[in-house]
C-alpha cells in the first residue's frame, strides 16, 4: 500500500520512475549523429594515428580523436576533459575499455581545432595531458590493475610500471610503424584482474615468498576458518603456538611448497601479509592475443622469469620491453601479431633476437583436457 499511496503503478513500473541507483541507459548519451545512424554504419577508416572516421549509409560521418589517459584520474583532469568536450563536441565524449578518451565531432573542419587544443594541454612537467594516438598498427593504451595505490596484494605497482613503459613506447603510441596492433597489459599479481594472459606483451607482478605470520595477533584479528578456506591449494592448517611470554594462542601454519602466493589468505586475515621487498618483482610475458585473424587466439608465454622492483622507473623492465617492440617492428611481416611472428621464426630465435636469457623456468608445459579438446576459436576448416 505504501508503494501505491506514493504513486507507484505496478502495471507500469517504469512510469515516472526517478532513481539514482546505477547508471542511466547508455543510449541517452549518444552524440546525435551516432544516435541517428545507429546500425547504419558502412565502414570506418583511420585517417592518421589517433583520428578515425566512420561513414554511414546516409552519407553522414563522425570523426573521432582518441587520446590516451590514465586509469586513475584526478577530478581536475576529468573536468578538463569535459571542458574540451563542451568546447568542441557539444558535450559528448566516451571512455574506451583501454582507458582512452574519445572526442567525437560531426564534420572534418572541427577535427584540426580539436587536435590543436588537445596537443596544447600539458602537465607542469611538460608531458601531454591528452596525447593523441593508440590506433591501428601501433601501441594501444596500456590497460592495468590497481597496484600499490588501491590493492592490498600487489607484488609491484601498476601506475608506476605503466607510466614508465608507456614513456618508453610513446613514439609507437603516436605512430603506426608496427606490422600490426600491439597490446600491452599489466597485472600487479597472479590474481590478475588485468588481461595479461592474452596480450602481445604483458607485465605481471609476482610474489615469490609465502605469507608472513603474526602469531601474536592472528587469532585476535582473523577468523581462522575463513583464512584456511580462502586458500585454493589447502596450504594453510590450524595450529597452536606458545609465544615467548608463555601465552598459548590459536594460529595457523603455511606449507610453503603448496603456497601459490596468491594473497587470498591476506584478504581474509590481515595478520598474513604477503608483500616482501626481496620476494616481490615482475615477470614479463609475450605472444598472447584474443584475435582470430591469421591464427587462433593464444595465451601469453613467460619470456622473463623475474625482474626486481626498481622504483620509480623500472629500467630493466622497460629496456626489455622496448627491445621486444623494436625487434618485432623490424622483423615481422605485415599484419603479423607478435605471437604469430615468434611462432613463425621459432621461440628460440625470438629469445636470441630479443636478447633474452632462456632458462628452464620458461618451458611451457601447461596442458589439460580443455586446452587440447575444447574448440576455443571461431576458425573452422571445412571438408568435402
């Protein structure tokens, strides 16, 4: 009755509905030219790095200028992006899944003023606030996870490693000299809320030591059954321990050979921290992709087993990544993704050309029934 007395009509539940729960429907925010031509687009072209045009059956066009942006943005930078959209794009912009911002205009004569405005906006240190690029046969913006800023289980930073990497690859973000698109991704631990399992080049934070145990406070801060059940490999067992002062406490033990360093226990129990200066670092992976073009999708393979954290610029990591990109750019055939190139020349040659050390840790022996039997591609071979 309360709903009815407030004007709610159960036969028309959406009538006069006002709520702040969740986002509004996405098509409320289409630029008029896109709303008008939805489902009618004939083709699109990349006019230059970072600038695209989509052409409709009606002859109307929408021009898009793509700029790289950070995943973690300040309110002032978001407001500045909105100011640019108000000035040039009638208030419309969109964010891509790889942290780009796209500004859209409906005529070509609006593109150049928009580009000049974007290129003229810089941070105090001199870097571009809105660098144009990230399209076609070049480096796309680096998608990444949370790192030391937000996450509690990272083995390395996300924002810092990505900033250092994209500084090293910035020329290829603003050009299209590569044989094909090259995606760089970053995840700051093995739980991997980033797409490093299927990227051309991937940065992965890696723990090498089991969690520390603060026996004195563990039973006071944690629900021990939750910490035990959180472990995916059953490496944690309940135990009792006597402290130096003679106090007996309930606590846990960790079987090191079973631990996969995932940090799930620390999520449940703050007395089981995983972070460690010597044990934490970076693994580099390469050769993955989701695309079905030329070859089926591929998992990334480990190509550098471990690099220590070298804050703030990670020079060893960026040098290895830059070398891979340069060799790939000079050696691969047109349209070949990095993994396709590595398989064509052989992974032995890949390590040789990229000047990477090969060890027994890098042997890819992952096989299971799904890997061998599931049809995980849309590529089919038809027979008579």
